[in-house]
C-alpha cells in the first residue's frame, strides 16, 4: 500500500505525531535531514510562514499543505494554487476563540490583571481602587462577521451589549438572529462603538486596519480587542493612541511581530497581553489535530482535503 511522506514544519504533540505516523512516514523539517525529500504532504501551523519562494521549491510530489489552524495568512495561497498544491485549514476554533475574546474584553474593561497584581503584591486597598468601565449597555463593534465574529456577538448579547459589525457584505440572516446592525463604513463603526473586536482574516486589505488614522476615529475611552491577527494593528500607532489617553485600553492575544511583543505595550496597566492562546484548550487542540488528520485522510483517498481553502471568496474590506 502507498505510504505517503509527511513533512511537519515543527515538532507537534506526541499523539498527533503518532496519528500522522499511522498515515505515512513522518519527518520533521530542520531535524530530519531528508524530511522534505519526496514529501507528499506538508503539515504546518500559524507560526510557520509558507511564502511563495518556499512553495516554489517544494518537491514535485507535494500535493497538500495541511495547516493546523483556521487562519491561512501564513501560506501564500496563490503560489500554492499555481503549483497545483491543495491547502487545508481547521475551522474548529470558533467557540474557543470567541470565549477568549470575551475573557479579554471583560479582563481589560474591569482591569482584572492590574487588580490581581496589586492583590498579589499585598496592596488590597489599591486593588479595590481600580475602577473599570462597564460592559453591559455598551456597544460592541465587531470587524469581520464570520463564524468567530458571530460567536463573539452571541456571547456579547448575553452580557447585555448592543452589537454592530463591519465587513465586506451584510450578513442579513445571522445579523437578524443576533440583532446586529451592519455598518458598511469602517470609520462610522469606529466612531460610534465603545468596544472593537477584530475577528477578520489578515489579508492585504486588512493589514494595519487599525493605524494612526483609523485609531484617531475611535470614541474617547474605546477599548480594542484583538484575537484575530497581530498585523491587523499597527502597534506603533496603538502605543501612541494609548499614550494620548484617548484609547481606553486594549486586550491583545496576537501581535504584529509575534512572538515578539512591542516593549512599549508592557508599560500600560489598561492593556491585557496574552501569548496567542485563542485555541489553547485541550479540547480545541484535539479537535484541530483530528481535523488536520481528517483532511489528510480525505486528500489521500479523494485527492482533495475536506476543508479546502482554494476558491474561498477573497475577503475585500471596504476602505473608510
Ligand atoms: C493557531 C490560530 O493556529 O486557528 C488559528 O488561526 O491562530 C490558532 O488556533 C494555534 O495557536 C496554533 O498555531
């Protein structure tokens, strides 16, 4: 029976390596000298850039790049398509990422980290003096109303928030169900909402969606939450907005220069910083691993993965 060669871009958890081992001969790039030689399948994560140059050099027999993660901005999709290489992702991180988005929103507006830090330092009084801002009754502007954006909206409605969203097109059915109001203008959404949650993919049209110009449109005291991708925000401009006092705070799970965190961000007590843990529950990581395996199996049996990323509508976000 044909045993494919599977190259993995980095060492993966043991159970996943074992499951891959049952499907084919597995080699780790950078560790096993000939991991890429004759590889039929390449397994990677959001942390592994698969640019055009690298894709062009992939072996002739390589037919699938199986990404472990829903976002595929790490992969040059058109270079893969040009080479006839299929690309798959794992769209099973929706609920866990939405949970983390709400956790970041609440932690930031109620100053949880600062209060806890003061308590741990033995300063109970200073901890109790930390006044946050309330979430209920406020308006949340969600940028990107796909599966994750909608899951955030469902949760935020439970917290008594009003929901607005911006994206390339209105999503009338989901919006009616969630009582969410569509803004075709990003600028209008930014200037009228109290919290902003970034839940759109990173593409050429969303890179630095929040920059000096757009951050200046935010309501005074607004709070920005990012569980999408770090490069959606120009961090130098974010630091300026925080320094100006106009921005009320930020909750960030992802960073522009990940895994490096812009040092200036560490100065602010109204900023919550997490190391890209949107999908980091045991259950979600298991779901992701199983989905990647399912994609590989489907590719081996039917010459196409289950979650094919090619031909997906290109998300074009409107300009201001
Ligand atoms: C990462 C994510 O893939 O699904 C995504 O797009 O960003 C995350 O789930 C995960 O942290 C592993 O790199």
